[in-house]
């Protein structure tokens, strides 16, 4: 995976988490914004485990 793609995935995941937290703060609907947080965290976890697998 190229560095540009990794940075793009990091930016997308952080924006997803940020806007989900913003929606929770603004509308206070936790269940509606939970999907964005899960997607963002899963993208970050996939990158982490990809890097961990390459180091071994």
C-alpha cells in the first residue's frame, strides 16, 4: 500500500470520527452517529494491523 493511500485513509477515518462526534454533540443522537465512529475506527485498525503484519 502506498503512502499516499495510507494518508488518504487516515484522513477519511479521522474526518468520519470527527463529524460523527460533531453530530453527537449537535443533535445528541448517539445511535445515528455510531456508524461513522465504527467506520473510522475500523479503517484505522486495518491500517494498524497492516503495518504490524509487514513488520513481522
